[in-house]
């Protein structure tokens, strides 16, 4: 049977849903878009360009990016889910390349890819298992795709990420670490799947919330030696 893909787009506020409208989401067979829209005014109008059969918009009020990502996962139903933000540009070929990667690698549960953008993020040249992370490599949320049924109850840790009370980063690293601890096969593929129009939040300034998140992440990864 044909493998299906849900692109899980998270956005915030009325300006956020307008950014989703400017993404010009391509119509692709077996691909749907799940938009998790955080806003206080639940009566806000959806832009007419997003009123399509392949776009499902779910309004939610709780704040926090990880909460938003988990809400999108809760509303997904496809074989494969791809994490997304509201400032990306996709082509049909790029989305199909995500599906093809999972078709060609049936043992892979979570795949990470790469994006093009103004920040010129550098990537390894070859595919590798994320359990044996290469030096200098770090994952961004919008590079992550997974088989929905295989992740079980694994979700983004809502103590981490933008909008979290204290720890404002590292939600994607914690997600991948927990996946590996659950025995899931996680692999990087040097395939470009989207274009990021602005500098990624991965290059955000080192605020106290970001620094504390990195410290908490180190503690999760190296609990016995984190203090050192």
C-alpha cells in the first residue's frame, strides 16, 4: 500500500497562521498537513488559502513549543510524521524523498535530514546511526521524521523548548536521546528536505533559559558525570 506522510506544522498567534499561508504548501499525493495553532482567541479566522482538504488546522491554547508539537502528533494519522515550523518552504520532490527514505530503509524508526538556509548549517557527508553521533553534529526539530506507530508514547519533553517555563532549548536532542534509550533505530540521511527562510532558532542567543536547557540536557545524557 502507499505510504502516507503528515507534515506537522506548529505556529503561534494570528501572525503565525499568516506565515503558514505564505509557505505555499504543495499538493502532493499521500501527503497531508497538520497545523497545530496556539492562540488565545479561538475565534480567529483561518486564511482562505489554507481551507484545503489536505490541510487540517487544530487550535489549542496552552503555550510552549513542545506542547504544540505533541498536540500535532496527537492529531496525526499517517504512516510517517515530519516535524515542521511555519517558516519553511517545501517542494513536492522533497516531501516524497522523506517517504522514499522510509520505504528504502524499513528498519529505521526515526530519520533526520538536512535543510538549506541562510545560516548555512553544516552536515556530515554520509549517513550514520544517531546512537554514534558524529562530532559537531546537532539535530534541529524540522529535520526529524518518524514512523508514527513505532514511537509509541514517546513525545517531546514539555519541560524543554521555546515557551517552556525554564528550559528554552534542547527539546529535539532530548527527543532523540529518549528514542535511542527506547531502542528505536535513529539514522541521519544527507538529504535536503526543506528550505529555511530565516536563521534557525537553533542559533538563538545564549539566554539563561537556553544555557540551563543545555545543562539539563547534559545531565540527562551523562547523569553520573554531569557535575564535572
